[in-house]
């Protein structure tokens, strides 16, 4: 196992190299010029060119790439073209809100989805199953922003129970922190809940057909023990895979939720940087996202060995 | 037990203290990403700059310059020598005194970067420190816009920085934002793309005059200002109604009816003149618009009401304005207004044909992500299609438009024929500050109109001896610029700002640059 983990970690290097190469050149070939955006509306062509020269954007792309890679080799992700702040600082500022939103969303999704999926599988093709899956389909089909606005309208504007927007760091108090996360994690969690519930149901249905479940039932074990201890554990591999993919997606792709609830997370940082053509931030973020995905995939693979003793590396 | 209580008290005391802190939470039109108001012409950088930095002069609600950092000043009878003396007690946020060395270095940097500053410095032969508090400015000609330029509030204000910051190359951003203005920038709390924080400058000595637009006493009314960036206007509206923010600089006009009904919320017009002017820019370098007749044909496609109804909707917040200089401003006039009297797609096409247009595609850069430019571009495209013009619509985000419009190449090689943009009402009210009215060929703004007579009239405006002469020149300039079609105006509008009237007061209306320093909170 240790050798496998080390081998996988070494495999990160070529993956990151390909990602770095791809992102860098894709950004340079995309239309848009940060110098023109910085210079502003009333800037002349000459003024824009002067800014471009000072930012080093007039240099050959290969030279710019070499400078960036040299920085990366020294652990430097670069500096934002606009704010002059280190990309590492900008990412660090956004990490806590994103992680908090990701974990709280997963908590909401898993807490609802697994019981829903298990019950649906247990009562397969009955009314409970149809209601549960209907709810799941509805949750999956409803755009996040629609649910978000509905939640904001009722819980924040009308009943004034929760804040409309913003993120309160945990250091500023636990209750404000929780309050700021309830609506966004419910809005986002419903989509993931639907996905996980459907996977749980499908996986459970397959397991519930197995002989050992029939045996467990035949020897008179209580239904909850059969479902939770015997069936759910053996149905866990695909569920864990979906949850893991969900973590990776949530960390990099919750732009709409972050925008609607005004949460300063990594998703918004990415979109803002793309729109402003702030190359160093986009490059740094995509590298970080790639690394996160690689690590999460590795963790998922390792978890298989714990969940299913037949899997060995 | 006593120990536990003591710990609890220690924990609660800072909370109590922070609870008394008066915090103004304001949602602006953009996020603060650049902290150097001279390096960029972005308005948001100037709102930041106006909080942190002070200026020698400030233009009041009538666009008249009033002294700000300057205590007294003298102008020689021949209008060639200016002597400025700074007020007593001016200090930067690091505690160092503001001296004429800082002022001269700052003006040189601003004058090297900003269009208005460059024009002013074109007349300045020397700036010399008399002592730490007084300096002279000598001109080669009696340029009449010295004080207005120093006090402008639209883009790139003439911010006074520390000498060491002002020595930064004008093409590079300053690394620190340390000014002598009413608020101190809390860089450690800055989250670009989310929030910028400003703390009250307790050492600031405001002027005694009442505030008027960008002039008068800048009395800090709150302990802390948080400029919050909310990309979703729906969220900003809900947050204002819910009382989570106090001030919203640019509510979408669609939301105004809701905000008018919301408890505790009030709307306020931003200033005496409208805040935005719509402009259609033609590329004078490329056919068919290298021919004046083809440019003039486009006037027949402009029905300002169509544009304004689409962008704003509510007639209370827009104004048809057939001129290039802001209607309602001091130099509004009817020069060239005859061009805007008739909407006739047929006549437009006929004139275009007479100018040699044979149905070649006309490339329009169509921004897809701008709340006013996007709909205005669609109205223009529709009018062009109605006329039977072959329109090549290039849809892209605004970031791509600002890049592509800088290209002088033919449209097939990545250039363009038409783009739509806007200009601030304050700048557009004055022929010298209004850079888009210029026709300085290659040195001008995108579209590159080239008419020495227009530039001559702009200079003449700067040299005018009195207000009457200025008005005469402004009329002639506008007539000439409209004949040349430096741009096609499609009206002006002024979406009001929204605020919690039950929580804050003391907003000073100012067109073009939100003035926040005088706001107090209950």
C-alpha cells in the first residue's frame, strides 16, 4: 500500500506539468488583454501598450512561460496583475470559505441522501421509493440559483431568520459562521443529495440481491442491521466515489452558489480572474484544483481498500 | 468561578467595543482590485483613491474648483504663474507631514499618465518648491483649466501621494496605498474580489466648508467603511432590504420599483448632472467609416428614446440629449443638434451607398456581459439591420471588447467598425475633460477621429478668458465634432443610488464618483 501511495504521488508531477503547460498556453491564445482592462476606458492605445510592456506581456510567450515555470520551481505561483498581491495569499484568503461550504454542503447532502437512498432501495418500487426518487429527481433538476433565491426570499428577506449573503469566518464566532452557511449549503446540497441518493439506491438494490443478504435475513437479523451493517457497507464503494468526486467539484466549481450568496470562495476567484484575464491567478488556481483532484482521487482509491477487503494494491 | 468570569469578561469586552464601532457597508459598482488611482482610469480605483488620498482642489456640484489641500493660492494677472500654499497640519497616514516635494512628485506622475494631466503638463514649464508648504507652477501659455484639472473627480484624480510612492513609474502600480485623506486603507484586511476596508483617519483635518460634490469638508462620519463587491444585483437588493448593507451605489433600474417600496430604503439621484452618457464609436481608419458621409449616415439610425427605454426604462432616470457635451452641464449647447433630428433607416442606407458602401459586412463588437452596453448594442444592431446594412456581430465579453477595440487593423484581420461604450457625466460636461470628444488622430482614443480643428477648439476652450467665451467655444467645438462624428450620442441616464435612510445620513450627491466620507450611521 505504501509503495502504491508513493507511486501515485510521483505520478502527480507529470500530471501537473501537463496541466501547467495546457493552462498557460490556452490562456495566452484566448482573446483578451489584461493591460487593456487595467488601463481602463479612457486609456489610449499607447497607454495600454505601455502597461503591457511594464507587465512583461509583450515578451514572447515562451519566455513568459519560462519565467512562470522558474517561479513555480521555487514555490512561487506569481503575483496578481491587478492587485499586486501574491497568488498564494489570494488563494489562502479564499480557502476557508470554500472548504467550509464544501464540507457543510457534503454534510447536508450525505445526511439526507444516504437514508433516502437506503429507504428507497429497501422499499423499492413502492410509494416511498417513488416519493424519495421523485424528490431526488426534482432536487437534481432544479437549478441551484432558483432554489437559492427561493430560500433567500423566505428565510432571509421575509422571515429574517438567516442572512441573505456573506461569509462569517469561524474565528468571528461559531453561530454567525453556521448561520452564514445554512442557506448556501442547503441550496447546493440538494443537488448533491439527489445524486448521492440515486447512487445509494442503485448500489443498495444490487447488494440487496446478494446471497449473504438473503442469509442475514433468513437467520432473523433485524432489518436495520441488515440494511446498515451488511448492505450499506458493501454498497459503499460507488457511494464513496460519488462523494469524493463531489468534494473535488465543490472545491472548484461552486461559482453560482458563491455568487448568489456572496461567499468569497475559490470559485468566484477563478471566474473573476478569467473575466479580468488575471493570468497568474487563473494559472495558480488551476494547478491547485488539479492537485486537489489528484489527491482526492488517491484518497478515494485508498478508501476502497478499507471498505472492500478484496481490493488490494 | 471568579477566574471564569474574568475570562468571560475579557472575551466579551472586545466584542462590546467592536459593537460600538460604526461601520458603513457599501456595495459599489465594481470591486477594488487596483489601489493606484493614477495607474488606471477605472472609476472604482478612484473611489478608493478619493477615500485614501487628498487632492489640491476639488470640483464642487457646479463643477467649479474649490481649494482642498491648498489653503491659499494666487494667480498672476497674466495667468502664467500660480502659487499654492498647503493647509497647516496635513499628514500622511504614516504620520509624515505632507510637503511640496510630495505634491510636485505626485503631480508629475499624474501629469505623465492621465489624459487631462498630460494636457495640463503640456502647458507647465516648471513646478518649484518655495518651501515645505508653498510651491509655484509656471505656464508657457495662460491655460484656463489648471484648477479644474487638479480638482477633477471622474477618472484618475490628481491624488497626492508620498514622494517615495509618487516616484514609482507611472506605468506601474504603487505598492502601498498611503495617502493623507479621510480614511486609511487597511491593506491587511483587503480581499480583492470581495471586500476593501478603510479605517477612519483620526488625524485628518477637514476643511470647514460644507461638502459639495468633490469639494468642501471631508469629515469622516464612520469608524470603518467596507466596500463590498456583490456580483449578483439580486443579492445586493435583498441585502439592502434586509439591512445587511447600508449603501448600494448602482442598483439596476429593474429593481427600482421594489426598492422604492422597501421599508427604510431611499433612492437618491447621484448629482446635479446625469451620471452616464451613451456613445457609439465608429472606426475612422477603416471603410466605410473613413468617409465622413458614411459616418454621418449613422445619425439617421439613432432614436435615443429606443436606446434609453431599453437600457433604463423609467423616463424619470433618463434624458434625450442630442449633444456631445452633457445635457444639464455648464456647457450644454445645441451645436450640431440638427444631425439628431431624424430617424430614417432608409436615408441612412442611401447616404451610406452614396459614400461608397456596397454591402460589405460592418463589424460590431457586441459585449454580452454589460448591463447597459449590451442592450444598447442590440438596439443599434437592430436599427442597422432594419436599414439593410450587412452587420457582422462579434459577440464577446467586455474584457475582449476592450482588447479588440485597441486594434487598428481591418475588421477581417481582427479589427472592428463599431463599438458601444459609455462616458461619465462629469467628464463629458467639459470639453477638456471629455477625452472622447477629442480628434487627436493616432494619439486619441479608439476609433481615432482625426480633425485638427476639433483639437484647436479644445485648446481654445482651455485658453478662454471667461465663462462666456468658454460657452461660445464649446458650441463651436460640439458643432464641429458632430460634423466629423467623433461619436454618436444615444442619450444619458442617471440610475439613482439606494441607501438605508433609517440607518445612514449625510450622503453628498456627486456625479461620477461616489463620495462616502461624510456619511454618518446611527
